[in-house]
C-alpha cells in the first residue's frame, strides 16, 4: 500500500497540525471497509479526528484511492470552516485523483522528486 498527499494538502495539514499517523489510520479504516462516502470515480470522503478529539467535530478529507493499493490525499477541511465542496471542485478533484492514481512508477517517482506529491507512509513503515 502506498499513501501520498498533494503539496497543497500537506500545507493545510501542517497548518492544522494533523499528523501523518492520522492519515494512515484513516487508510487502514478504509481497507477494513469503513468508507464514509464514495463520491464516484475513485474519490472518497473520509472523516479524520482532530488530535485529542473525535471525528464528529474533526476534519473531512477527500482522497482518491484504489483500495488496497494507492491512496492520494487531495483536499482537507474542517467541518466548521466548510460545509462541503462544490460540484465543480468535486469534478476537479476526481480528475486530478484519476491522473495521480494512473501514474506509472517512473512518473510517480518524478512527482515525488519534484514535490508535486509527498509520501505519507507505506507498508514497510509503521505509524
């Protein structure tokens, strides 16, 4: 399993002080069938708890996933800051997510090297 995040997601995550371990936990939950909302075209909404709190007042993340294989965190927001995304935003995230999921290993390496994507965690590391 490979978990990545877009550069913009990483900036939001740092501002919110949300640890990578929370993202890895969300992915493990998805692999166990706990998907909050399937938005279609391999785009999912997954709730993530604030550190020290529960999920209900926490964060909403949007990620593209081939469950069991590759996960790309695309967008995050606080439930208090944003009720939901627009259809245009959803369409754009679905498109971007499909592009990232379809990257060959060579292009994925390039995206990581240039900072377009950042690795969150992988099977050989524990969080």
